[in-house]
């Protein structure tokens, strides 16, 4: 499966404008880096498994929708349900 693109992320978020493209690109790069470190892989390859691509979309969307580390007066939420489960088969352990 091809690597996640900005267009994929915008479709995932149901966004149709170009207003936040720069912000979204940064969130997508951060998500790719995090998932790449967690799996010790390069998530920008055209052969990335679908589960890894879905995890990248979920994390990038989470980062976009929750832009601060702490919020006042708002209930915080953890990463989306199933995010780590998607990555579990690809996790790289090192000691």
C-alpha cells in the first residue's frame, strides 16, 4: 500500500479546504516519525502495510484535533482506540 499523503489525511478528517495544509503536513510528518520510531521502519515507503498507514492517519488526526499537551476545562483523551493494536505486530523491541 502506498504511503499516507496529505490528501489521505484530509479525506480522513473530512476536510475540503487548503486552509490548514501546512499544519496538517507537520502533523503527518510527526505521526510518520513516531510510528517509524515505534516500529523501527520507514513509514513513507510505498510498501507500508495498511495497518501502519491507518495508525499514521489516526495519530495525525489526533495531533491535529488535540493541539495542546494540556487543556483547561476539557476532558483529555488518550490516543484513538486501537492505535497501538494496529502497530503491535510491527513493534520493534530493543534492549
